C-alpha cells in the first residue's frame, strides 16, 4: 500500500508508473536497473496482464532480467533486436537544465550505456532527491575498470584528482555483470566540464566506461512524495 512507503519510495513509485504509462503497444524497450526501475517493471507487468500490452525488453543487468522474467515481461537481446524504441532507466544524479546524468551506483553502468545508446529515446526516472545543480554534488562518479591492472588504473585516476575508491561489499571487491571492478571517484566534484572529463577518462587504458551520461535523456520524470510526478526537459 502507498501509505506504507517512505516519502522517497512514493516518489520512485510515482516516477516509475508515469514512465510505464508512456509505453506503447509493440515497443522494444531498454529496461534499466535500480530501485525506481523496479516500479516501472511492476507497472509494465500490470499493463501486460490487464491490457494485453505487447512489448519486449533488453535488461541492463542480471538483476533486472531476473525480476522481469518473474513478472512475465518478455525479454530479447541484441542478436534478435537491432534497435530499441525507448529506454527507461534510473539515475543517481540529474543535473537540472541539461539533464546530464551520473549513473552506476548500482554497478550496471556499462550495460546501461550500451542499451541507452541503442535506443531511439531515453527517459530517466528519479525521485526528487536525485536533482542537482552541478554533477557530483551528491554522488561520486563511478568508473568501471578491468580487473587486470586496476591498481595502475587507480593511480592514473588519482593523478587526475579523482580520489578513486575501490567499491567493496562484505570485504570483497564488487564485480559488475561483465566481471569488471568499479572505482568510485568523489574527487572530480563539482564536475563543471563533464564532456572534457569524459574524454580524459576514456584515454586511460583499463577504463571500460564511466558513469557520465551526457546529452542522451530527452526527459526526466521526477516522482514526488504525494504520488504526483513532474517532467523535466533539457533547457527547462
């Protein structure tokens, strides 16, 4: 029930349900990762059951794939699907005005970026706590790196001022679905030139991908604690 949810979770639910309402019959979807996308999946599953909505999705993580299968959402892959109509994904930060994003605190940044770039449209779904004036205000920048030589890659990122920290859980390094490691770089904040930073990071051997998502979101749906949602667009 809605009244059992925290205000933040109510906002996530509102954003997720609003995004799912935009899905049209026959769409090929990119299914993101994270706690807000969980509400997107549940709303899509209801529409499939109640409306006979026909969709297929490519998940950005094994976690999303498992949840989608449990809910009865048909899945596909890039061997069978050349392009996607719409990608719906969460974000760790949304820069107001530009809709540039930081993503990757859930560890799926590489797959998320592949799916987003294969989609004609990309919509971010967040609660209001994820809005920032400048990227880096609240979240470190995740950088996915190869396990081989990660120590050397860490030194390169340190030299750029990133203050990288190896992400760990229960005393062990976190592995992405692709088997890579994640370095959380809080030292780049505030990120006033994300395009320049992205270019510098991608020249480093060992860097697989960064959590900077720049210029791809056509809108961000921001859920509110009262169950409503608002839409942000670039330039607004």
